[in-house]
């Protein structure tokens, strides 16, 4: 049986518990890094990791923006245009 995001092996913390613990027990750099990519690494002196994490997350966000977001917007526009066309036939 597959584990879900909220299930864990006995004695093992799941993702949400680990995430919450990192936020609650982390220093100011760790907490702000949830908003600013790589700031936790910069605050702890790990500049190369900060650069790599920021680059990878930035590329991921950019690719999402140009693929998924545009596809969803185009699909919504297409559906809306079909709805408008059909609503004119009903009059």
C-alpha cells in the first residue's frame, strides 16, 4: 500500500511535521527563506548552495509560468469564447 503525504512509518515524521518543525525551530534566516529563495543558505554562509537553489527554483517557476499558466489561460479563453458563441444561439 502506498504512503500518502500525511502518513509515515511508525516513529518517522511526515512532511508536514518536518516542515512545521523547521519553521518553528529555525532561526530568522530559515523563516524568511520560506518567502525569499535561498536566504537560509546565505544566512548560514552556504553561498554556492544558495545560488544553485535560487537558480533551480527560479527556472522551475519560469517554466511553470510559460507552460502551465499560459495553457490554463488559453484553455479558459477558448472555453469562454465557446460559451459566448453558444449563448448567442439561445436568444
